[in-house]
């Protein structure tokens, strides 16, 4: 008869696990295809409307800021190769209070992205039959019904396991990139009007304020990199993750810049019915439709590429983000914030099935029912605000992880003592730039979720270690409320100009938030038998068993 320890080991061994079937090429394609969604097309139109040709600089600045964040993923992704990893890093360094706020930020970011792609599909269909979008760009009741059907249609692409997910992403992604490039480069080739770049002024509405105000749209586009560390547990060679992250960042920067040039230089003023040089009227001229449909209409081959890109390929981006978001919800199950069912892995295809279903359904409800102005542009702002509130924990968790002695020397990224504080300050700026009402709306959702799930899951560990995070969120909200024009001027006194608010936010992020966050981290790695699993160790179950005998009590971290 087997002794109890042997039986326990066999049970653990037979427990369904996520399969490590995602190859480097598939991982790279998942990151690339996730980046090139139609949100980038609509977002670029909004950027050019606000800033004119200067919008192209936003992608360059965005690449610089997100490169800092991407470098933190390169190190943390191989240190903690877990499903939904970025949502778990802070639990090891700051405990459950910080982590639940972090987790709610991440899940809200992900809940908005598949609907953004779905809305872009609806906008493409609406071009041929305008019954799906209202004049404001918000979906009609018929549009909502179509959106619901499309959201649920993303589920089967994630159901058949990571191997099929990787294969389908590789092949459909290659087709998508071909048509995406054909569309943007084709418009540049056939409709290129260089005069649009300088004739009406490169920065017609000013330099700094328009540039900073459009940064959330640019940063939304770059956020696709995190799908790679979210799938880290299912890759068959985690050592190549840094290379994949770097290549995705390089390629998406080049393509986003090309899209910016295509829309700027390809704008035919008479075709869209706008006075030449009136960039402020560009967004409204498209009436919520896919901008490339109208701009490419005189060129049949480019128009066909635009239709395929605008109607079919957002589906690919949607199901990729549905898969990554599912891993985030799955990681929340591992951390004990939601039902244990959500961390269960279905044995047939080795996927977190309940997390997949719940994420898809909740995404529909959250976005189409609770969003104050349900249009693709507000979705992008709301998602960006929540996403970067979550991202600010990454560089801080990285430095605490190093201090705890967890990070292997070979996995360390050079220059992190400079990169980490700059990444923290950069993330703080993005949160500030999302402005009113997106930032406070995201904060309300995050706070409500953290309080609700924190109470239900009896979060007690690391309350004082989360004070720096609460301070940051409160500070960012205060700066948004008192440094922006618009609605805030009728509600809050305006203490700071926009530029002053930007400078103050950067300085506080660099010299206050970053050191407070690092100093607030645990001296030793937080390990708890109910909320953490040592999936990042090489010896697997053996290490897990040994760690149970040496784990510190939870009360040590309270």
C-alpha cells in the first residue's frame, strides 16, 4: 500500500496542467497579431484629429515609454513564467492587498479589449448597412446584439487548447499582417499627399498639450506585448520570451508609424467632406466607420484589403486577447480572489474553461452595460487608464524580487536601476494623460472590484505594504481632477495647468512612488500554501512539496 506522501504526490502529478505547447514562432505571432488590432486604426484617427501630423511623434514617444515597461517583462516573465504572470508578480513582493488592486486593474484592461475589436468589426459592417451604430458611434440595440454574438464567437478559438491556439494564430496572423500592411502601404502608395504633412502645419494646435493628450491612444496600441508573459506558463522555451518581446516592440513601432503616415498623407479632404487642413473635423467625418474604408474607396485593391482587415482580422485580435484575459482571470483564481472553479483546468484540452466562459460573458456585460459612453474611443481611454494603473507595479515588483534574491543573474536586464524608476514615472504619466472621466471611471471600477472581491476572499495579508499603491491612485486621481480642462473645470478647482500637472506627475512618480513602492516590498518572497505555487522552479512538484515544510506563516507579512 502506498504511503500518504506517495499518494499525495501521485494526485498532484495527475492533476490537469496547462500544456507547454506554444513555440517561439507562435509566441512571436501572438504578440504581433495582438498588437495590430483595428483599435490602432481608430485610435490613430483620434490622434490626428487632436494633434494633426504631430500624432506620428506620439508613436515614437510611446515606443520609448513602453520599451522601459517591455524590459521589465523580459526579466519578470522568465523569473515567474506563470499564466497571467503580470497579474501575479506583485503577490510575491507585496502580498495580497497590493495584488488584488493590481489584479482588478489588469482584468478591467483585458475586459475592454475584445469588445474594442468587436466594435471595430461592427463599424466595418455598418459601412455597408448603417443600422448597427448610432450617429455618436455607440452601437444600436441591433449592434449590441451583433456584438454579443461576436464576443461569444471568440470562445471556440480558445477552447481547443494552446497548441491549436498557437497554430491558428500563426496562420491567420500571417494572413492578417499581409492585408494590414497591404492596406496601410497601399494607401500611402496610391493616395500619398506629402503636402498634408507640412502645408497646414506639423503641429497646428500646439506642441506639448496635443501630443500628451493623445498618448493614451498610442499606449493602448503598445499594450499588446503583455500577452506574451501572460502565456508564459504555456511556452515550450521561456528563455526566448525576451527576444519575442523585443521583436514585437520593434515591429509594432514601425507599423504604427506607417499607419500614422497612411492616414495623415492619405487623407483626401474633398472625399471626406472636410475643409483642407481642418484636422479637428477628421474624426467626425468618418461617422464611426472604419477610416480606411473611406480613404481607400477610390482604389479597389486597397479597398478590398481594408475590408478584409476591418471586418475579419479584428476577430483574430479579439480571440487572442480573450485567451490572454482568460489567463488573467485564471491567475486571480490561483490567488484566491474568485471562485476556485476559475482556476480549474479542463482535462481534455488543458484550458481554464470556466475562466474562458466567465471572462467572455462578463466582458460583454461590463462594456456594453456599464460604460458611460459606449464608443470605441472611450473604450480605449478607459482600458488604458486601468491598464497602466496595473502596469506601474511591474518595475517595482522587479526591483523587490531582485532584493529578495529570487532573480537569477543570467535573467537580469542591465541598467534596471535606471530603467525601473523611469518605467514607473512613465506609467504614472500615462494614467494622468488618460484624463477625465476615463481615469476616475477606471478607479471606481478598480476600487469596487478590489473591495468586493477582497471582502469575499478575506484579504488580510500585506495591508500596510499596499499603502504606496493606494497613495499613487489617489494622487493620480487628484492630479487628473485639478489639472485638466473640460468637465473638471465645472466640478473641481484647477490648481495646475496641463503641463504643470504632467511635470508634477513625472517627478512624484520618479522620486516618491517608485522608492515608496520598493521600500514597501517584503524582504523575503511571499509564499503561501493557498495563494502561491512555485511554478517557476525547475524541479516542479518536488520543489513544491519541499516548500510546504519551510513556508513562513502568513501572519509574518501582515
